[in-house]
DNA sequence: GATGAATGAGTTTTCATTCAT
DNA sequence: AATGAATGAAAACTCATTCAT
């Protein structure tokens, strides 16, 4: 999928084997470079890490934005998979399903580059579509849990969204294991806070529409 | 303070009025530029936003690092104040004190630029000192709360630290109010999760020392 | 004028002496480079010829277009001066005035870089204004000459315009003197052809409006 | 001819049908690209316009020069045909023959890419030969006309040459019909100026030898 | 014979930093 | 103290050319 095809003017096309390999390597290098250096990371540094010539990078991704977009789409795909996997067990164990979702996001946070300081994600249709699917899945997850009385009634899918974003923010100067350990703890405490009866009611979240499209496309 | 003095070879000196004003403006511009563009934001862009010449910026801050350092120190100062303020009420209402701390950080998150992707904070003695004071205050806050049985026993000051970091991460493409609303909700749920009896015990956090000094100076 | 001022967002500003000198040199270098290599001439080659750093060139002219535009405007200015000078003697000697105009353009053709292959002139207001003044002056020149019966009645100002363009086209691989000699002869024959009674009536020219604005701005 | 053969080490060879078609398309694309963008036009842009792969272009034309050379030779061929056609009627109507020549050049100017700013034509034997034949034909045309007293005695074949060059210069930003109309008028006026008795004697042209070979090969 | 792909060598453009006013 | 200006070095981007399929 993302790793072996490219979109041209006439839809998705199959790449030659070596080209597909290069494309994958560039994306992997971009992912880590973006996390370490921000989305303004030098493109030739990315090419170097990927072991390809800078012009090869440009052949696959005509500009920085195209590269960012694909990295983001790849990340969104993983998030969607986590959400859909969680839905499987939502009926039996709603809170556990939410926990599974968040912890899976934590585990894969190195691969999930949500838009960072330094560069917007333009309105990419693929990203937008994924985003809506994620929202739908999280909505269902929350609805199921609420129906079963497994979570506070004032928690919404938006809260899972923003938590996903925060969890995935890179912390470049912490060793990966430490960052993961800290974020895991954070997620666990957050999940505990989802349980009903615990606390004061939450203030109203912004309307989902207000943070969608352009805006949310930037942050998850 | 930070806005009207500068450290030279002979210690802190009083600036001329216009110079002090320029310095303040540069710091404000840097703060927002860092949040929007990352700490690699062009220095002349910062000068432009501050309405001063690039050479004037250089006169105040010999290099990018000096500028970052001061912005971070200003942010740390605010965090420390929030922590110390919270300590005042810790005896009477420990969980409320923690809540006060976190919500105050949320409220001021626009002013708190904790180190971002794109540039490390070098070992600044002033930043390090503040960081230790923050750690001490949060330690005391947690200790008091734990003694009073107001929080789960497996929660530590480190959890407050990492939460502060996550809360303050910029979300450049969300309108400020929306970002704040979302983060506020996140903080409230997290705080609820701090209450005792709620959940499964947490995994052990990394040793505080492991994430301190160079490392933590980068992430809080 | 063009050599010592620059237009910023707040109108025309006086340049520092050294900056003005650099600006002039860059324009001179651009003029010849454009004639020799086309408007796609490497900008660093132009900077080199001007004896300034490439970044200095960019400081004065934010992109290639700005540079082209100014070179064109400078050329248009010379053409306008030639047309207005010719008007002085139009009453006494109409055909001689036209001849003076064309031969003056020939003489200065090295300084007159009318838009060349390789780069459009965007709709620059200054260029457009000059162009209209040129058209007005040539119109008057032709009208006077026609009234006096000094030229064929089917000749129009457009014919002078297009002739100016052709005359000024660079011939990079001819020695300057040869090119000038050849073009001078060409102009003289053309002028002879303007006399009345000589030849068959010409086919109608395109409407002036049709070749004005965007279009004519490209060719004179 | 030019469109269906290629010169290899063993002389001219017949191309396979598809190869010949590709070659023709490349030449046509090159012709327009050169007129629009100058002879420095990107080769892959030319390949794109021709609908062939860049490597296919290279197979036919080993370098840019070979491509330019063929385009120029094709143009020279058309010019020669026009000159020779004009010679047919030179005896009966000398001035009409000259007019026929120039107007035919005007009509075909889109197909005639005489060397442009941006790149020299190397000394191609085929081009040189054509050029000499053109010069001979124009010489004869002028000689005949002069003998018959149909033109001014100070006009030479060089004047026809330079006029041909000027006429053919591309005016990329004018609609083709407008450009042609304007140039047609220009040519008609010029032709009128050729008639005897009209004007002051012209200054001497540069010696034919001085502008021949390398130089003239660049400009006609 | 044709093409997708890769690359090295430019060229353009930006930016941190220093200098002269 | 502040600014306009200049510059070297880096980064973005393009393009001619060759190679493998």
C-alpha cells in the first residue's frame, strides 16, 4: 500500500521493485527525522539516512509537503487500525477496549507522526478520509462504553482524539524507552480518570465541527 | 525581571528603557514563533515580528541558544510559580492543589515554551536550578497528597512533570481557545485518574535521575 | 531614479550609497546577461558580473521576476524618452522625427531589454504606465505625420511599436557593431517604406486593444 | 527527410516507423519549446511535450546541440525553399519575388527557429551549406532586381538576411495570429522601402565575410 | 526500441552572522 | 543603541545524463 505505490495524475500505480524499496526507505527516514528534527528537517539529511540521492527523494515526493502528507497518512492508518481493533472487544469489555486502543497508540507512537510544529498538513483527501473513519470508530467506541456504563457520561470521542495527539508528540531528547514508559503511565492514569463516578463534571468540549476539517486535520 | 535585565560579564545590568522594551518584544515574538514554527524558526522572522532589526536581536541575544534559554527560563519560572502556589493549599486540599497546579499550567501554556523538536536546551544553570526547584515542589505536592491519602500511591512527581510537558506542547493549527478547551478536558480527566482506588496499579516509572539533567532539561 | 531607489511596501525609499551602487551594478549586469544568455541567465552569474554576493542581489530583487521587471522598466523609460524627444521636432519635420525616434532606439538597443524568450513580464504597474505613455507619444507622432501628409495613411503607431521590438531583439552571437550596423540599415529601409505613395495598401493591423495590456506589455 | 532519417556512423539510415514518428514529434516539440522557452528549454520538458520518454529523446539526439542543429537545419531548409521559389519569378517581377520570399518566411515563421538567445549553433556542415545556398539565392534575387532597376541600388542580400532573422524571432507572449499580422505589416513596409528613389542612401553594411560563418550561422 | 528509475552536478533560495553607518 | 547592508554557508530544488528493465 503506502509502501509500494504512488499516486500520479492517473491514480495509483505499481512501482518497480527498486523504486518501491527506495520509497519505503525514504518514508522511514522521514518519519524518524521528523520526530527528531521537526518537519523542517533537511530533506537531504532524510535522503542520506534513506541511502538514496536527494533527486530520488524528489522524484517520489515532489515537495516537502507531499512527504509529510504520506508520513501522516501512514500514521493515521495505524491509528485507524488500533481503533478498529479495539472495537472488536468493545462489547465484552468497553473500558478495556479503550485502554487497548490508547496503549496500542502508545506502543506505535514512533511510527505515528501527527503534524508537528513547523509544517501544516494541507487538506489531503486521503488524510481527511482516514480522519473521519477514526472519528467514527472512536465515536462508536465511546458510545458503546457509555451505553454499558463503563465510562463517565461527559467523556467524548474528542477526548480520545486529543489524547492520541498528545501521546504521539515526539520527545526527541528522551531515550525512547523512557519516553514510552512515561507516556504509558500517563495514558494509564488518564484511562483511570475515564471511569464513572470519579470526579467533577467536565467543562464542555469545543464542537466537533469546529475542530474538524482544516483544523483537526492538522492535529490528528 | 527577565524582561528588563540582561546578564553581561559583570552580572545583571539595568537596560535603557527602549532597550528593555525591545528585549521584551523579542522574547514575546520568539515565544510565539517557537510555538508556531519550532525552535528552528528563522531569527529574522522573530526580529520582524518583534518590530526590531535583526542586529538588535543579536545585540540582546548573542545566538539562538541564548534566546531559547531565556524563553525556556521564563516558562520554567511560570511553572515554578504555579507549583509553589499550589503548595500553599496542599495541606487543606491536596488533590485540589494538584488540580490548581495543572490547570494553571494549562491556562498559561501559551507562555510556556518547553523545549521542542528542533533544538536542545543546553545546560543552562538557571534553567537547571529552576527545574530542580520545580521537581522539589512537585515532590512535596505529591508527598503531601500521598500522606493524606488523596492520591493513588503509585503516582509520582514524574507523572506531573510529563503531564506538564504534554499539556504545554503547541498545537499550532488549532485556534487557541479550542486547544485550551481540549487540553483542559484532558487535564481534568487525568486528575480524576489520580484519585485512589480507581484503577490497576501503574507500571514503574523510569528513575528520576535517568530522565533528569540533560534529558529532562530538554523535555520540561 | 531606477538606479538609486527601491520600492518597498511603503513606497519608494532612498538607498544607502553603497547599496545604490550595488543595485546599479546588478541591473547593468542583468541587462547584458539577459541579452547574452536570455532571461533564464543564472542569477549567480549576474551577481558575479556585478561583483556582489548572490544574497545581495536577492536583497534588492526578491526573485528573478523583480529583476527582469526593473530591467524592462529601465528600457521602457529610454524608449519613452526617445519618443518624447522625437515629438519636439514633429511639427517641423514629421518623417525626420520618426527617423530620429527609431535611430535613437537602435543606438540604445543594448540598454533596452524588451521581454525575451524564457520569461514573461508580469503585469507591472510601472511598466504598464510607461507602455501607455509610449503608445500615446507614438500615436501623436504618427497623427502629426499623417496630418502633414508625411507618411502613408495606413501606417499606425502599432507599426512603430513592433518595429521597436524587432530592433531591440538581442543578437548575441553578432559583434555589437555589426548588429547595430545591420539593424540601422534595416531601420532606414523601413523608414523609407513609410513615405506615402510608395506601395500597395497594407492589410489591417490587429486592433490595438487586442495586443495591449498583458500582451503588448510582453513585447514592448 | 529530416523527420524519418537519422545520421549514424554509417551515413543516413531508415528508421522503424514508430521511431520515425517519435523523432518527428520530438523535433516538433523542440521547435515550439525553443520558441517559447529559448534553446535552453529543459530537455525533459521537450520529451514530455513530444509524449516520449526522455531516454527516447536521447536515443535520437545524443545531446542538446544535435537537437538544436536539426531544428535549425529544418528551418534553414524552409528558408532556402522560399528563396528558390522566389527566384522562379524574379525575372518577370523582381520586387514581387522579393515580396513573395519575405511573406513566405513570415507565414512559416513558427517553423523557423533561427538561433536564439541561450545557446549557440555549433558549426554544423549541413547548416553551413544551407546557409551558403540561401545567401547565393538571395544574392541572385537582389542582383536580378537591381539589374531591372526594381530596387534601390544600395540594398544588398545582407539586408534580406537580417530581415529574415528579425521576422522569425519568436514573440512568445503574443497570440500567433497577432504576431503574424504585425510582422506581416512590418515586412510590407520594409518591402515598400526597397523601391528605388525613395530615400537617402544607406550607410555601408558590414562586409559579408565579417558576419558569416560562426556569426551568421548564429543569426540566420 | 522504449521506458522507469537513479544520480551528480548544478542553480536557486534562504538564513545566521558580521560589518559599517 | 539601533539599523541597513553584505556575505558565506547551507538547504531546496532542477536538470542533463546514464543505467537497468
